[in-house]
DNA sequence: ATAAAATACGGTGGAGAACCGGGATATACT
DNA sequence: AGTATATCCCGGTTCTCCACCGTATTTTAT
C-alpha cells in the first residue's frame, strides 16, 4: 500500500549493489548515496538494518563498503521490505483483537497483506534490473 | 499491510450500522462507540470522513444519527479503507519518481497494492457479517 | 422553547519518519 | 608504526500523522 521513503531508498541502494555485484568490489555509502540521490547519513542507518537482516555484508576500514550477501536473483523484494519495514515493535498483528468482529476484520486484512507480499516475493533484485534495462532499451528506441 | 486503528474503527462502526440496517433507524455515535469500545470523539471524525465519501448518511438533531447510504452487500471493504486511508495529501503515488529505477520500483509496488485492493474489493460488509455470524455459531457449538 | 443530536474548530501528547553530528572502531596502504 | 579511509554506534532534531479530548455551533424532533 504505502511505499515509504525508507523502503524505496533501500531498494535503490540494493539495486546499486546488484549492479556492481559482478565486480566483487565493495561499494561505499557515499557512492550509493551520490548515485541515487539519497542522504548519506540516513542511508547508513538503512544499510545497518539490511546488514543485520543478512541481506548485505559490510567491510570496515579503508577500501571497505558493502556487498550483497547473496546473488541478485536470490534476494526477493519481500525480504528487503520486511527487513526495513518490519522493525516496528507493536504492529497491528501483535495488538490482538478483543471482539469477534475484530478477529474477522484482521483475517481479511491478513489475506490482503498476504496477497501483496506474494507479489513482492515473486520479484528479485535481478528481475528489477532486467525490467529497468529493457525499459532503457525502449527509451533509446523512441529517441532514434 | 498495516491495519491502522483508523480503518479498524471505521470497519467496526460500519459493521454496527450494517447490523441495524433493516431497522431503518439511525444509530448515534455514542451507541456505536459504546458497543465497539471506540473513543466517541475520534469516531466522530471517522464518520464525518465516511459521510463525505458517500458511504453513510447522517441525520442531525434529536433522534438523529447515521445510517448506511447503501445496502450492506453493495459496500466493499476497499471503498471503506480507501475512504479512510486515502485522505493523506502527499502519498507515495503523488511524489513522482525521478529515476528509471524509481519508476520500476513504483510499478512493482503498485502491482502489490492492487493485489491487496483486489482482496478488499471482493468482500462486502454483508460478507463480514456472515463470516462473523458463522463464527459465532461455531463458538456456540464448542460451548455445548 | 428545549433537549438531543451532528458538525466545526482547535489543541495535545506520543510515535515514527527523515534527517544531521560526533566520536569510536576496524582496515588498507605507506 | 602511522595515517587515511571507511563502517559502526551513540546521540539529537524537526516534521508529520495518529489518536484523542474540549468547546462551541447548528440542526431537528418533540
């Protein structure tokens, strides 16, 4: 439903890491932030979250930076979003419903949420890259 | 994804109105709030939003209150939620993406959102009532 | 007229989003 | 060994929205 700035930043950053995945060299926060127009001090926090979730690995010190922990086709968008968005402690699922109506509502809501997650599960970082690349191809065709 | 307190309150209130729909008598805020344990001054705002969306009708003055604008089987959950949640002025759809990556991300996100909305569209207030009633039946069976 | 209801307007406290800074820590290179 | 370069960790700030409360004003049935 709501695409928060947080999730979009994280996706953009991981997409950037996916682009440089074959080079086997770590990317620094500064580079990612500059490339995708993301405030670097904020991106730092997001990358920390993604690292704790095991989606990326970090190397400290000079020549350090971040790399994907897995291949781009093994990381689904659902993992990314739940890593970033799933840190809030008391979500709607945890505060339980007291009435029968409340339970029924939550069931339907959960079904809707699952439908959305299913979509995010079928897309990987690789898929996004290919989607973007074919789009770029199209823009080029129109330009010529 | 996130079931806000707002949407749940609105659904509970409309469910209450649906229960009394056949009586053709308006329900007051106080009654709904007391029945569903909703703070009445807050519910008042939500009902105002639902009225402006044309989902309920209000009658002012003594013996006044609220009634559904349509039959319970003609009101989908998607209408209710989008009425309540869709009031925020600058959502993610309105701040446009500048990069190619951003556009691709938004497309996937929109696909996920549509999947969730599709679920909410296939349920009506009537469906929720029946779901709850059959659940109550089950509880009774276990009790005996 | 009077009481009962919605309506309009304003305000408060808390939480999370979206940032910014400073210092501690780890690492490569010379 | 020393220094530059990076992450990491601890804060704080501003802003917006949520959830909620109070006080009036307007409308309507009796």
